[in-house]
């Protein structure tokens, strides 16, 4: 799929409105294997772009739950070409486990001639080389629930049963107005559509700021799936969405509550250690040529603020509930210095 279509699912944009369609391959990997894909350590490979907010959800969830050894990781080049996400960061330009140059090869092994886009995150069955799922909405929920037998000791409950209705409701609003809203604003081709989307983005952000003014996390007193889904947009906001997508009524750094909340999560093990600002900036500014035909990558913004004190701990809360933080990321998954504040 072309970069102008976004990363996490097929999409299209017409005269006035950008529209994102759902995932096409929605098989689930479950504890009982009811879709033919049982949970099994070492069998599956998670393919991501660190530039993509939808893939970043899976990166954060995998780290928090300690699934690094159970689900191996393939990281694509942040710049696609016409043949889809590519493995040019690896030796000889091939993923060392799957042996493929392009993610589209795993899609083709699943369904020859599939007419849709090649999106990340994607989970691939290593023995067959076939795509299992590109359902970015479901992958992390299954990591939190179906993969529990392989969670690390002390893993948090990111989708607690007693809170699921509230998490789902909050996440739905965040998706509609924020996660996907920035894309609707950025890819709008008419003034009316842009203004409607941009207005909705900031209206929702203001409501979320009010919700977070007196509580550390979105739902309950621990990190949940809802926080992961909001974080992956907030961490990209000033770097790309404010300028590149014209979501510029104010910067994240200008909203005291959301800026502190985002820094709190960024500094929590499992969040910031998955974020590569270099990949993020280069992808959006060099792939979305319909928006940025010069492909110039801006020098800013200054990222040093991400490491400053946030004082959100004064609100209480227990980031990992009864659990513990994850350990350091595996050596081969650490973010290079150019991608960090």
C-alpha cells in the first residue's frame, strides 16, 4: 500500500474525506486454537514499522507483557516502496527468519492476488511463511488475554475483565477522534472535511485532558489498553501531526495535563523504549509525498522535554497493578541514539 494510505489497515481518501477500512485478515491466535492458530512460543513473528502508530501498540503490549521470547520481532524500513514494507534494515535486505524481502510476500502466501494494502502490524506464521492476521485492533487484546500462559512473571493485566466495557468505550472515542482523526485531518482534500476532523481531534483531546486532570490513567489506577492506544498518537503529535497533518491548534507541549501524561508513559518501561523518533519523522515526511512533495524532514521539534519530570506520580496509581515493570529491551531491539531524545 502506498504511504499516503496510512499504515494500520486499508484506507482511501476522496474529494472530502479520508476513510480507513477494517483489517482483511482477521484470524486470531488463541489459547484453544479455534481459528487454526494456537498460541505457541516461537511460532509467530510480529512485523512492525516503528513509524506506525498502529504497529506501535503491538510493540508496547509485547514489551509490557514480556512476550519478546515468545513472539519474535521483525522491524521494517520506515520508508516503503511500491512493493510494500521492506526489510532493508536487515543483512542482504531479507528478514533473517522469514527469508523475505517484502512483507507482501507473506500476504501473497496467504492469499494470492489479494487486492488490498499491505499493512503493519502483521503476524506471520514462521513455519509456513503465511500471514496470520493484520487486525491491528485485535492483536493487542489477544496478547493481553489469549497469550497469558506465556506472559512474564509480574506482567500487568492490560485488559482487566471488570473494566473492559469502560476500556472499550474510551478506546472507541480515542480511535474515532484522535487515532484516526489526525489522519482524516491530514489527508483531507477539502476545507470542510479538514476543519471537521481537526475540530474533533482537539475537542476529544480537551475532554481527555479533563478526564486525566485528577487521575493518572484513563481507566482505573493502572495502565490499560486504553492508555497504550492514546499514547501512540500523543508521542507522534508534535513531531508529525501538528505540522505535517495540520493539527495545529496547539502543541501537545502546550497542554499541561496531556503533556505530563504522555511524558509519564514515555518514561515508563515498555513505552518510550519502543519509540524511534527518527523512523517516525522520516516515514511521514518522506513517504507522504502527496502532503510533503519535497520530502524534506524538519529538524525539530526539540525532543529533550520527553525526559523531564512530569509529577504525575502525585496522583497515585499503580502503573503495573500488582505486577512489576518489564526489564530492559533485548539488545537487538534497543532504539539507536538518533531515534531517542
